[in-house]
C-alpha cells in the first residue's frame, strides 16, 4: 500500500507537470501518512524537519554551493570567451573545427563549473552563433552544445559525483579521478560524430592562426586553464578535501576576476551571489525532497524488496545487472534530474552491486554517465532547453539533431559499463 501511494502520487504529479522537488516531497509525505495510519498527524509529520535538516546539512554537500559560486565567478570574468579563443586558434582552421572547439572548451569549462546546464549557458551564447555562421544548422549547433555540456557532470569536479558520494558513502576524490577518462572519451565520441556530420555540410573554413596569435590566446586563457589544475592537483595531492577544493575554487575565481582580469565589480559580484544562491537552493530543495523519498523507501523496506528481486533476477550475472541499470537510468533520465535519480536509485542499485562484487566507484561512474545522457534526452533534458533558448529553435528540432550524438554517448556508456578499467585506471 505504501509503495502504491509513493510511486502513484509521484507519477501523477510528474505527469501534471509539477516541479520535481514537489513531486518527491508530496508523494513522500502522502506515503508517510499512509504508513503511520492511526497515529496523530503532528507525530507523523514531526520527523520532517529532522529528516530534511540531516539530509541537507552533510559536510560533503557544502561542495555544491562553492563549486556553483566558483563556476559563476569564472563565467562572469569572461573566461569562457578566452577559452574559446584559445581552442579556436588551435583547431579552428580545420573543417569541423568549430565543432571541435565546442567540445574541447566544454571539457575545460566542465572542470571549472562542475555542472552541465551551467556549461551550456556559459558557452552557448558564444559558440552556437559562431557555429551557425560557418554553416552548421541552428538545431545541430544547439544539440552539440547541449551534448558537450553534459560532459560537465562527468569530468571532475562534478556536483553529481558529490551527490552520489554522499549517498553511497564513496570517496568523492576517488570518484573525481574515475570520471576523467570517461569524460574525455565522451568528448572524443562527440567530436568524431560532429566531424562526420560536418562532412555533409558546406562549412566555412576559418583562417589558420599564427604562432603569435596562439601564444597570445594561451596567455589570455592561462588563468582559466590553471583553475582545474589547482582544484584537482590539490585534491589528488592530499592538500585539501573535495569540499575544501570547492571553496578554494570560489576564492581563486574571485581573485582572478577582481585582480587579474578586473571584470568583476561589486555590482556584478552581488548578482553572482544571487545567481549562485538561487541555483544552490534549487539543488538543495530537490535534495530535501529526494531524501524524504529515499527515507520512505527505506522505512517501508521497499528498497530491500527491490534489491532482493534484482539479485534473484540477475542470479549473479553482472552483465544482466548492468543492462537493467542502464535501461532504467536512461529512461529515468528522460524525466528526472540527476540529483533526484541518484537519491531514488542509488539505494536500490548499490546493495546489489556490492553483492555482485562490483566496485562502487565503477558503479558510480556508470550511473553518472547514464544521467549525463539524460541531460540531452527529451522531454526533461535540461541542457536541451538551455540550448534551445540560445539557438531560437524548438525542442522537436533539437531533439532530432541530438539523436546521433546520443547514440555516440550510449556507445561510450557501454564501453564504460563493460570495461571497468576505463573508470578505474587511475584509481
């Protein structure tokens, strides 16, 4: 009965277009009331503040607002334009060079922002119009930017890895290391796909930059390129934790913006703080609702029942288990954001993965790559909506243009799933 109310209310609210945080929270409260039938309502609901507080006040989750703040500061400094100029000076003269620039810069910016939608928003205003000017269709330009932005949740530092690590009690630093190769492999797959598609188009070839122009572009982009080195080097060198690294990224970004590029003024900094607080509150509201959902799953032992059923069905076969995981998460990614999906499915899949002897770091990478693909799958692919707004195209057009890119991403997903060394090579 509890399971029927929980999933039924969630599905109905989701189909009604209710915000995902409200779907999770209201369905969880409804299930808690059914579960505590006969008890006073104030006693049943009295646990809500404690549950919400405990789920959102974890130390590791402090990394989220700091990474968001650091990414916003670096975006306002104009580093996105400088990174694009540098990448364009290196490969812009090749046929399909701007598509390569799109993906390469997305990988660099991903190592600054830790967020897929933030990467699309920061780079899309510059790259999408530039791709259209050289001959790419608006729909494909937006689709490539959306797909490239999805790399932001795979390449470290990744907010999604922070969430998975906090739920599964897995080392976030180790997860960051494990995301490097899969993220680069995803970028390579998108570049190859974009070049093949570009061959069928009449693209303008940009003039080749001179060595002097490349050096100048590198010097301009140097401080932005240095940020991932400081963050990741500090974590892997044992100088600071991922949460402390997030704070360092915010301070470093502010230093670069105020004293080096001198583009961040007091008025802009206030706007940065407001934008960062808004984004953080959205993430934490979803976290609170998803934690209530996970609590009901655990309290009603629904997670145990599902995990046991999965264990029985797979019969110790990891191939079958990963097929189920990938299918479920790819479908879920069409309707859920990554934070909600992780809170719902991590308690279901991780115990089974542990029983099958699957490394939880590998499991985390597989789940995050799945959810990265979900950022570009309709109807709720967040990156698609951000890119649509920039390219002035509709969801149908960008969805069709994204199909070959999604196919390439799924090939990478299968490689990451069934070749664990891709994730664990540096761990």
